């Protein structure tokens, strides 16, 4: 069995190829049971273990184990770590153990970019990233692979981290750190949120017509990055119905507040990509994509890594 490092994952997953691999896999589908979600109660706060299996009908088999430790920020460590086991489908023999953190970050950003490719306005050129974790730079790169991004703004709870991230991208974009979301949100064509927030960061009244809101951080019912008005004002799409209605705190809490209904969901990503349901209805519409992650995405990314590395 081959062990595939963070650096190898990054080298094997070029954004255009990964985004297209995800699109194909969403359209064609795989077997992907609901993920196992285990809360781990610790003296320094709650952590989470996620187990995410998936397999093709006649092809690869895979499973990801992820640990989410929000308290790692206090130790200057990533909040998310894990690994992915990829097996061949005929006999179930393990092929590779892949760095799960790198795989997760890149497939998550690619799924956001795929949704933006389908939902954001064609002329979307300004991006606001909310959050400064490992996913933030990948969201910048992935969105820039599908839309003509030239202006990037970055907000984080730690302004120094936001400034440091902005500095890394100034050679490619007009990139600046910001401290006031109320001012930054109305100026952005795409707002991409990747935090572990339990309180709304984005207010619906700030969203401008024609914008696209990408919510990828909150993955539990108790987490949210937006208020209910964001959903009430938007055409809402999700990665999967099961994930969003099981764990998408932005959606579930808006429903609890009576501001959103399950019937208001426009489509899941597979329906959108198959052309079974329409996307954005007008240039003035506000679109919102909520993802909590799907094992389908991990399997697709792992296969892309394996085949890219073995093609050379």
C-alpha cells in the first residue's frame, strides 16, 4: 500500500481537473452512506470524529477518517486532520493511505468552485473570504479557477492572520485584509465562508443583488455562519439534501426560526449538474450554496490523486 503525502496530494490535484472530476462523479453518482458522526467530550472542549465511506458500483472503494478539534487554534495547529484509505474494487485490496487533511481541504474548495461555476454570475470578479484557516487560500485559488477574480478581500477573527494571508496573494490579485464585514460583504460578488462559527457572521441585509454566498465551514446543527435573512433572500442550493438537512446548521436554524422551509431548497448539486433543476434565475438573484461535505467528494478526489500519480 502506498502512503501519499500532503505534497503529493497538492501536486496531483490541479483545480480544473479536480473540479471536473467532482462534476462527473456528482452526475454519475456513487454509493455513499450517511457519514458516522461521533462527538468526543474532552476536558478542553468537544471534538468530533467523522467516518465517511463510499464506493463505486464496479470500481474503487474508500473511507475517510477525520478528526475536528476546534481547540487546536490555541496550540497553533490545524483544526482538521485525518486520512483516507483507497481500495481497488474487485477484491477490496488497499491501494493507498492518503493525507486526509490535504484531500479534504482541496475537495471542499473544489466543490465550492464547482457550485460557483454553476451559480455565480459569469462576470463575478470580486471575492470575500471569511476565515483564515487552511481552507481559506484554497478557496481563493479554486474560485479563481472558475471565475475572473481580480479583487480578493479576507476577513478573520485574528487580523494578523488575515493580513498574512492577503500578503501571500498580492502578486496575483488586488488582495487586502479587512476588519469590517458590514462594509466588505456588499462589495463582493462571491462571499465564501469557512469558519467554525456558532453565531451568524453574515447578515442577509448586507447581500447585494446578484451575489453568490458560499457556506462551507459550519458542519454541525449547532454551527452557523449566516442569519436567517441570508436564506430568506437567496435561492438556496446544497451539496446533498441528506447532509444539509442532517447537519447544515445555517439551514436547520433558519428553519427552527420559521424563516426557511425544506421546500425552499432549489436543488442539490447532482440535480443541478444533470440539468434536472435550474440554477440562478436572473442576474439580480442572490444564490447561496451550503455544503457540509460528502463522501462522494472524497472518493472522487482520492481517485483523481491515485490516477494522476500512476499516470506518470
